[in-house]
C-alpha cells in the first residue's frame, strides 16, 4: 500500500505544479484550443485556452510509477513483487503514452490549422487500432516469469486473458488469443472515444476519470491482497477465492498514479479551465482505462465503472441514428452535456451532476466486485 500512496502523492504534486508551467509554455507557443463554430455559443469565450494539457498528467503518471518502484524496494523481502519494470507496466503505460500520442497529433494539427478539425477520422481510428492491437498482442503472448523468494515461479499469467471476464474470468467463455486481441482493440476504441466525448466541459472528464482510476486502484490492490501467486495467502481452501491475475500491485500503483495525476490537473482544469487536456489527455486516459479493465480481468464490468462514458457515447449514437433515419434530433445537441447547456443549465451544474452519475457507476461496480468476493468466501 505504501508504494501506491507514494505514487499517488508524487503524481499529484508533479501534475499540480507542472500544469502551470505547461500553461505558460503552451500559451507562449499559441497552442490555443480551437472552438467548434456549431457548438454552444457560450464556449466561444474559451477560445485560445491552452490545450494538450494531457501531456502533464501522462508525464506525471510515468514519473510516479518510477517513484512507486523506488518505494517498493523498501518493502520486506517476503513480499511478492518485481522490483524492475514489468510487462504489465509496459502495457498499461504504453497504452497511456501511445494513445496519448495519437491524441497529441490530433491536437497539434488543430492548433496548427487554427481549426477544430484535426487528424481525420480514418487516421485517428488507424492510430487507435495499431496501439490497441500492439499492446493487446503483448498482453496475451508474454507470460510472467516472476520468481518467489525460494526461486520458484509463482505466476505464469499473461496481462490479459483469453476468457471473457466480468468480475473475474468466465472460464467457459474462452475466445482464444486472437479473439481476445480483437476484443481488446474494441475495448480500447470504446474507452478512448468514450472519454473523448465526455471531455466537453471544464473538469468533466478529469473528475469522472479520477473516480474510475481510483476504483481500479482499489480493485487491483484487493486482488493483490487475495492473489493466487502469494503463497502466504493461498493455503487450505484459500485458493478457491483468490485472483489469478498478473502483477496486481503494479496495476494498483499505476491506477493510483493516474488518479493522483488527474486530481492535480483538475486544480487547473476545473471551471473556469486555464488549460484543457485535449485529445492528448482524453485518448491517453481512455487507453489506460481499457488496459485496467483487461489486466484486472474485469472487462465486462467496465461499462458499469465507466457508466458516464457509456451514457454520453450512447447519446451521440442515438442522435446520429435518429437524424439519419428520421431527419429529427432527439437532443438539442450531442454529446449529452451540450444538450443540457442549450437547455439553460450552467456548466458547473452539469459537471457536478454528471460527476454524481459517474460516482454512482463506480459505487455500483465496486459493490458488485466485493459482493462476488463475499459470495465466494461464504
């Protein structure tokens, strides 16, 4: 737990004090956020606000990961962990960084062209597909070789699983490695676009994602405390309710770092925002969340944990289908947060109420996760 707390604290501080520096740098570079001409007119006042702020919390998360590993070296030698970098970290941080890189290209083109249209849809989709497929393959084809204190292998798990998972793996829903990679690519696309669509008001996506990553930190740490690879836990009967995952402490550390970095960024991103995360941050966070769902073996739980993302994404889908089939719009504007803006709600009211919805989804998911554990041990 010490390492997770250290990572959260370091990420928070780096993000909190690094964001003002990023504001100055991006302002000097005239990297202002172009505003959609067809969007809510009250957003025109935000024109010129620095964007690409996601760079800050991506860097903060990576730095915090290193700090967390330094803290890990102070733990008792009996603890089961790998001091050096792991494949799990490569996958999770790789998704954060490279999905963020796709978003950075999109933001850069927007700023350069002084227009809200950046990387075209085909280019962005291709980038997301390549990142998802690459790290999906790494997650499925590289089993752990971690050793315990006696020199025996304790865990030969891969980061991802070939079985579809809800709260844990559903063994009879094994879709094979190829099927699992395809499923993961879909999850990456869904998560990155879900966070990106949610990022429409000051602090909305940042606050919601803080809760989601915090939930994954709790789930992963719980799995670490009830881990099948821990010989001190797996004793008579205990292996019937342990979690067969890979590097759960590593997952908790990265999730905690991401949550801490988001909180530090939120200080400057809340209304009125002095900087936007841009697609750099939205796609990076979406990639990380997808990785969390895969590595904790809770892929089908993601729509509940990220319930707000699902609701907002569905509002766009419904709007498109309705307009193309009937010529009529269901909402004044999509994504959903803009519908309420045009209905006269203040930006702060929308953000806070949507945060409540996000919190309800997180609470429901954690309740389901814990209730499954209680059912298993009873």
